[in-house]
């Protein structure tokens, strides 16, 4: 694919992932952000579609592709690589969710999983939903490895829209560090590359006046910084990341997600994420996610 004369820059966001994980929500978020969006485009047509839209001066495209095009999936990664070779910035975002969450979502909406149709995949036409989800994970495993993964298990739609917009707004040239706080009681994020457990640190929850506050509030920050083990823990996590960050950059990774967990995802993990993001801000693009706090804000 050749670039049109006078072309400046082009960007394609590929939205893919497990059925029921929120791809439609993500695509609508990108449409609101000014992307020209198309859903379920066969991978064989991606190059010609991008060339057509570029000839029309469409700079930013978002394409959703998933297991509905099961027979064409082997063409997807080569198509993305050809776009990159042609000078197109390609961002691949993979949406995932726990199997329990996916089963609940399909049950609530009464939608049919695409692999439960015999025409979409080999095997029994009526395979159990869980078996269909696991088969889908296997079919999409190569895509997941090469993408930025977002775990939507605990995300509200508004929260997912916000996270998607933050991802695509980040510069694509260098590795983007994502620091994410979470509550262990709601499960470990599926999108985490590294997980650190800070539940051993003193918990502000047990100080009555600090209980309703968060790790971003001055009083909680002061309390945690007064505990010797807290800055020690943050410094050790920082040292570990700095030691191995160059290896991820050499491996051509686009995103590295570091998840910090505590009991409720409100105080200690939030504080550590804020501190680490501040310490790494000078090296390049750094994103902050607070899974539990963002969910609360989205519900407000």
C-alpha cells in the first residue's frame, strides 16, 4: 500500500478481543473521539480499506475485528504488519474479561456466542458457552500477545470509554507505562504484566477519619508516608521496574501494565500508583488507572 501524495500521518486502531468484552462500547468511544469506525471488517480487506480512506484524507481509523471472521483471522497480523511497513501507526487493543463475567453478560443479554454457530467454527453447533469462550481465547491468543490488553471484567461502560480514549491519545512512538490500582477482593486484572501486592502495608481504612478518603487525599498521603515500610515498598517496586524496563523497550512492547493491589483498591494501592506514575513521568508517556475508584466515579 503506497501513501498518497502529501500525506502527513495515518493511524489505525484495531479493536479486538473476546466476544462480550465490550468491543462495541470501545468502538463507539473512538467514534466520539473523531475516528472513522467500521465493525467486523474482514482482515483481507483492511489494507485496501485503509488505502481508500487515506485517499479521502481520513487520518484516523478504528477497525473492530474478532472471531466472527474466524476463517480470516490468520490474515489479520500480516495485514497489520504491512500497514506499519507502509508508515501507518497501528495500535492494537485487546479487550478481555473473566469467563464468569462473560457467561453472565451473555446470559443477561441472551445473545448467541458467535462460535456456537456451526457455520462460524468447526465442531458441534451447540457447544456449551464456556467451551465456546475457551475456544475463542485459543483462536485469539496470538492477537492478545501483540496488543495492549484491557480487562473489562469490573469496568462500567463509561469507565471503559474513558480508558480507551486515554490509550489512543498516548503517543505511540515509545513504550507507554500503565499503572493500575485494584482491589484483590474483586480479582486481579487480566491485563496486568506485573502484579504487586501491598496489603502488607498499614491500612488507612482502620483510621476512622481516613476511611472515606482515598490514596489521593492529603491526609491519607501523610499517614502512609509516615509509615517507614510504605516508601520502602514504593522504592523497591520502582527499582524493579527501572531494572527491567529497557528489556521491554528492546522487545518492541507498546504498553507495560503494572498493577498494584490492596484489599479495597482505595487507599494503599491508589497511593502507590500515584507515586510510581509521578516517578516515571519524566521517561515518557505514563497512564494512571484506578479500577475501583474509576468505577465509583463512573457510577456517580
